[in-house]
């Protein structure tokens, strides 16, 4: 008698095709593991909010209720409160970005804004261009719209515009819907695009008639070096994404998109269909915080914390990691990108690292095509300095175990099948 057919998901045939293209978030998948008390989390980019003046935040919340009453608890406009958009415009003006509030729409976090970029611009099969590596949340958001994602490599000066030019020559004018970039303290690489490359990127985008999306969540987290002007300040047609998550409270999920008015109108339609509007209370609270408190003073405290933690992380890398490893040296932001020899696979190494009590983001999660297997993203934003050092030490122990194994293979003349395979990075297949 034949075995009955096992149905694991009775709705399998009903789902939209786009679900097959959705990417998982490595950071979200690691949350359960990192929540264990013995695990040091070098994976998630949660900002440190210990410097927030909670008494003043409480006063801001009370002021919202006192000044706005029930209005702060009611629905609002889908583009966002004019007062909040004015706050955003004033902050942007400090960085040389001159925009009218009609060119700004408030969103439920930058992740929603990234999803809107996909909704507005991407049809299945459309080509888009990203940096390699790129923000895994952006890759996840774009994947729902089934694009053909092309990757431009980076170095310590940001996106390599010479390689971008080669790609654009191949695609031709209008051959891609947009170029997505994080020019300041890039996630995950931590590098900053130079002014020269920013100018060249904009020249190429104009020449090949391609929209540029500038994602700038970390721009105000510089703790070393000199400010570099945003792309948006040099070209009004650039689409600019920003957020309060790294300079106030990530749990409020408040962000913005700045773009030419026709694009804002299309995003507004997406907002109406996706969430109607952003919380009026959240917007009022942010308005109070950014106009009634010394938020810049608080930001300076956070910058000092990040600099100290960056130094602790890099100092530990220098002390514990093997000489074959390399890493970036960010001047701001939250992340360091570490690259190991090519025979490592950091995805396969993850289980052993978790057993030792440390978590990171495998580099392959930050590419759309499987690149980055020998790299990893380390976050220095959340864990205290002593944990950063201990986490790196645990990670180094995991790496050194595999290095010793590889060297033993080399000495015996019994090389693994191929670099990057399970045998190369973990002969036990773990």
C-alpha cells in the first residue's frame, strides 16, 4: 500500500510567486541565539541608547499629551505631519541638503522606505545595482520584487566607480532602474565613499540615466575624520533615505524619504496601501525631542561610546586574529567587515562559533549571489568593551581551530576538495 502523500503546507499552491524569492534576515534568525545569556552578540547592529536622557524623553511624551491631546492619538496624513517634515528639512539643511517639506515623506522605519523603493521602481526581471557587500535588509526588501541584482565591488574608498562604469557600459543607458548605495560608514563594510567617487558616481548616473538611492542611516555617527557631503546635496534628483533610529530611539520606527515630488507622490500611494500613515504620537514625540532637548549633546556622547567600542574591537582583532585576516577601519557607524582566507566559509563556521558563545553575520548574507563566504560583519555598537574583546577572542579560537586543520591538510598534502566547501572550512561538516 502506497504511503499517503505528506502535505506540509496546504496553502503551498496559493502563494504568490514572489514568496519564493524572499530572503531571510540573518540578523533576525540569530536573535534567539543571541538572547541566550552566554552568547556575545557581534551580529545585530542595535544602537546604544544608554545616553538618552530618559527624564527629558518622558517630559517630551507628557508635552505631546498636554499640547496635542487626542489629536496625537488619531490618524494622520499619509505623507507625515508637516511639523515633523520641517524638523527633517532643518536637519538635512545642516548637511547642505536644501529641500521643501513637500519633497519629504515620513515612513515606518527605513525598512519600509526600502520596500517602497521596490514597489515604485522594480518590475520582475528589472536590473538594479548594489554595492558588494550590501545591507542585507535592503537585499531582503528588494528581493520581493524579483529584480536582477548586479553587484559592484568596494574597497576602502567605497564603491569602485571604475567597476560601476564597466557595468553601465555593458547595460547601456537606462539599463538599470537604480543604484543603491550607503556612502557613509557602509553597512556592512564600515567604509565611507570618498568625495571624488561620489562625484564620479553622480556623473555616471546622469550619463546613463539611472536613479541613485542614497541610504544614510549612519551619517551623523562620525567619530573620526572629516565630514563628506551627501550625494543628495550635490544632486537634487538623488533619492535620500534617513532615520531617527541611530540618533534617537530605534523602537519608534520613524524614518523619511526625500525625493522629487513625482516620486514622493508614488511613494505616498504605497504608504496609503501599506500602512495608511505613521503614528502621529511617534511623530509628535520626535518633534519634541529634536526641538526641545540637547539632542546633539546626547549624540556626541553616543559617538564617544562608539569610538571607544570600535577601538576595543579592532584592538582585539589585532591581538587575537591570525595574520591572514584583514578588516576595515570605520570612521563612524556601527560595523567592521572582516575577511578571512578564501578557504573559510563563515556560514558553516557559525555553529561552532555559537557553541563558543559568540555570534556574527556571515558575509554571504550581504551579497545576492553567494559571494562573501570568507567574510563576516562584526557590530561594535551594542556590547560593552569587555564583551567585545571576549567575543573576538572566542571567535579567534574558532578560526584558529580551522586554520590548524587546514595547515595540517597542507602539510600532509591532502588538500580539501575545493576552497569554500564544507571540507575546506569544516571537515566534520558542522
